[in-house]
C-alpha cells in the first residue's frame, strides 16, 4: 500500500483535493449561499493541492482564471486584475536587483568581508555566516541567499576540516554552519518587505484593506528588531547549547578568506554600478515619504521604486570591456532562471483572497472565530503564532499567509483590536519553519549538502520553532504596541 501511494502520490493528491472540494460544496458545513459555497470549494481545492503538492504551485494559482469565469463567480477581466497587482511588481523589482547582485558576485564580497571581520574560530565563523546571510536575506529572497552562501560555506568547511585543532568537533561545526545558512536566511528575510514572499503577501492584504497601511520603512522598524533577536537566539542555541564545536582560531581559515578576497581584487566597475543602484533604491525606499510630502510633481511608492531600480539595471552599461559596449548590468537572458512562478502564485492567491472577501466568507469566519476566541490577548497571539509556525512546515508559507491574512484580520476587527497584533506574528511565524526540508526552500538546499540527517533537522528545528513562537509572542505582546502605527 505504501509503495502504491509513493508511486502515485501526485494522482492521490489530485483526487484528495477534488474529494475535499466536493465535500465542502455538498455538505455546506457553514450554511453558506450557493455562490459562497462555490468560492469556498475552489479555495479548498487550491489549498489542498498547494499543501499536497499535487501540481506546481504556480499552476494551481491559475485555477481562478479558469474556474471563476466558468462558474460565474467573476469575469476573467476582473479576475485577471489580481495577477497584475502592484505588490507583484515590488517583488519583481526585488528579484531583478538580487539577480544583478548575484551576477556580478557582489554578494560574495559582502559575505567574505563580514566573515573577515568576525574572525576565524569556529563560533566566530558561524556568527559571521549568520550575520552575512541574514543581512543578504533582508534584500534578496531567502532561496537566492542560501544558494549564494552555500558554496562559500562548503569551501570553508573543506578548509577547516583539513586544518582543525585536535579537540575540534568538525561534524558539529559542519552541521551548525549548514543549518545556520537556512535558518538565518529565513529569519533575516522577515526584516524587510521584500525579504521573503509572506511579507509581501501580508502587506498587500493590509494596504488593500486599511487606509494607512505599512510601507517599507515602517515594516523595517517593526520587524527588523525581531529578525535580529531571532538570529542572536539562533547563534546561542546552535553554538552554545546544541552543537558546540570547540574549534579554535584557524590560521588556514583566515588565509582562505583573505585569498578569496584577494582573488576578487578591488570592486569591479560592474560591482560599483550595481552597488550604486542597490543603495539608491534602498535610499528611495527609506526617504519616500519625505520626497512625496516635499513636492507634488510625482508620488513614489515601494513598487515604483523597485521597478526604477530594476529598469536601471537594463539601462546602465556594464562597462566590462570596450569590445562589448552594448552589454548592460542585466540582460534579458539573465532572467531565464528567475522565479516567475512566484509572481503567478501571488496572483492566484490574491484572486482567491478577493473572492473570499467579496463572498463575505472571511468576515463571517472572523466573527465565528472571535465568538470562541479567548479574551486574553497574550494567549490569542501565542495560538496564532504557534499555528502559523507549525503549519508552515507542511504548507507553502506564501499560500499560508494569503489564506490566513483575511481570517486573522477579520478576527482582530471583530474583537476590536489592532489587526497588526495578530497579523504580524502570523506573518513572522510563517517564515520560521525549521523542522522539515520541505518547510522552506533554504531548508531543502542545506539538507541536500550531506552534512545533515533528518533526525538532526527535526530535533534542531523543533527547538527553534518553540523558541521562535515564544520570542515572536513576547515581542508582539510587549514591544509591538509601542512601535506599531495606529489603525
């Protein structure tokens, strides 16, 4: 039987999704109207296929374009608007910036420079990787960041293992370094809107449903402190508690870092130009509100700024050689490996969320949950965070936030509390999955290194999940009300 399910897992997943869809439609457990039943059934179908990996996430996200017009839920013209939402272009711009940084090896220089500053004993090397990976993940996708840092970490492990002191535990060092790449990528990504897809999904929902919303700078003020706390907790849990490495200062390790930086030489012309565009884009994100209030000629928002930066990369010459005057910092051929499916995933999620809201399903569900929710705010935040962290182990965190955001907001509104008090912990928790390789792409990347056994990831991930739940709950309950905007 097990072999059958293993062989036909895709078929089983497809049929399971259809059965769940039909069950919710015909049993109508929530006593919904006919149109609301249809919307809920399609949502159940999409979510189940996302969770069970019946088809690629992006393909499942195309279902609203077909099913909504066919079932008279919405026209294809109105449905397709969700696939061109402005927040999608914010993420697209971030993708292009990340690709340019990777193309010209600017990421490697940043990472090696940070590691050189932290020193070369075992603990300091791990701290250097946590800091550099976390910093890069604030601006690039956590998947891209892990892919960039992975070969550097593998090289460091190779060098250190040949020249370690006699009392060193190389297995612990290797395990900790690889796990730290994934977890620092996940934790660092929560610091900025573009750092990880769940942030973008929640901000889109928030800005669409509330007049004030949260921009790039406000999100950093709210969530960067939490990202830093989580990364520091990661260091102490891994190095001081679970996997001490006893690796003393390594002259060879320092020589390797120095040699790599020496081989790279001075900042190349291409690196300087990419760095200038990246810094200019970040500067505009930070000063956007000042610019908008100081003049009326034009108004900037985060998506426009991201696209300005992205388009600039296709305009500015790379200046690599005089024989290639037409080469730009980014060529369209560079985008062939970009995660275009993520943009479709956003579109499908937005379309589904809008239909659920228009059918008033989210409002009704929020009222229902609020009727049974505890009046203790601390317990409520804890429950939301706990569900979010462990649900993200088995479900795409983007899809999870797209589905949960309207429900959590409806609960907050029904209970007359600031929606950020529940929405922020829900969103942060979605990026903290640490137990399973399929929890996040960075987890899968480092698991493939061969330095990690599944039981080690389960043990470490469970402990970090619990720590993440506790820290996010305390942060949201104590500090968030002091720094968040009023809704």
